[in-house]
């Protein structure tokens, strides 16, 4: 019995030492650089925000962050890279509605299901779309644009940054609630869409605030609505869609940090705490707002609940709009 008790004590002591070792390792996290995977090319909106967050972590936490752009396949290449990476907390990824929610709902045979293969850490930004017309347009408001679309079914066009993306599907949602139909004209990015808008080739465009803000300030473009529930602080004179009579309408783009499944909860909590500090920093918030992007924070649980709600919302829009899966 004495031998058994000694053995039991040894096992218990070993287990406690293992737990203590893991706790110490997590408390010491990070002890080497963290890789922040950005699933889109350098210079784009996702990359800019990611580098602001990375710089904030360097400044506030003293961490070393390596930004690694892994673009392709509507942003899903970067998510696949993250899902297959080691789950020790040293690989994090900046996800967004385009690759976490929309791409899996529209594209067939993706090599990843982001909602199952990645773990949410924190929502970091939200931003509405900007619905805009040229400054010399005869349309002065969203109400006038919708009236024109209803009067010319099947012929009123608008530009977006690509079929299946936020700038397309948020207008599909508006068409569903508003009872009208426009013809989407997809472009390879915001710049050519704005060029055609200014050239009079399309009467309206649905793009990010960052894409239109400089043109609004230059007097070349008129913002007629933002898709957020409240007016955006960067463009306080532009009304919301809800103000045009579509009560409770809200549709936002967002960015958030996720990690591979299996990262220890203590490390997820540490990441969440330090990223929250960055997103509450006055300079960071100001820097993001210059692009029309609002800094946000959340718990991992709140972010997970938001992803579940977003998935249900946009799959319903896609089905109602009759958008068939591609490839």
C-alpha cells in the first residue's frame, strides 16, 4: 500500500508539474515572433488595417509581429494556411466577411470551412459600404436612385468590386427589402468602378468608404447612403439607408482575428486582451477612422456569435437573390 501511495504521489506530482509547466509557458507567451497572416495583397484595405494592428501590438505589448501576405482564391488561401499552421498561438489570421462567410456560401468545393476550421479571437473593425453617385448626377438621394431603378427594371446599373463580395451582396439585401432590381456591373476592384462612375458609364457605385472618401472631399462624388445602422463618423453628412425609409437596415464589412483550432484558451485570452488594448488606443482609432473604419473589440464568444449570425444572414440573402454557387 505504501508503494502504491508513493507511486500515486509521484504521478500526481508529475501531472501538477506538467500543468504548471504549461501555465508558465502560456504566461510567458509570446517568447518569439507571432505571424499575422493577411489573406489579401499588400496595400489593400485588409493589409492596411492588419499592419495598424500589428504596429499597435509592437507598441503596447512589446511583441514582435511578422505580417505575412498570403493572397488568392477570394482570400481563402490565407485562411487555409492559418488552419494548417501550428496551434501554439504563434499563427494568427485576419479574416473578414468576404472569405470567412461569403466565399464558403458561394463557392463550391473550398478546401476549408472557416467556421469549423478556425477559432475566433476578436472582432477588430466594422465598416459600412458607401453608396455613391457622381457629383454632377441628377440623383440627389438614395430614394431617387431606387425610384429610377423601379421605373427602369432590368436596366438601371451599378458598379461593385466583384460578384459575390460585400459590395455586391449588400445591394442585393437592399433590393430584397426595397422591392426593386438593379443590374450589377462587377469590376476588378474599386478604382476602375470609380473611374467609370466619374466617366458617366454607370449611374451608381457600391464600394468601401475608403474608395470614395477622397473623391467626396474633392467634390467629384456624392455619397447618398451608408449601410451602417448609424452615420459614419468619417462622413457625418451622408445619411444611412435606414434614414431613406428602410428601418433597421444594416450591413457592414468587418475584420477579425482568428487562430487554428486547438490553441490553448489561456493564449486565446492573452491575444484577446492585448488586441483589445490596441483597438481602444486613441491613435489607432483615429488612424482607422480616416479610412471610414470603426475600431471594435469583442470577447471570443461574442465574435463567434456574430459569425454565426452573419453566416445565417448572408446565406439567406444569397438564396433569396438566386445566386448560384460558383465552380
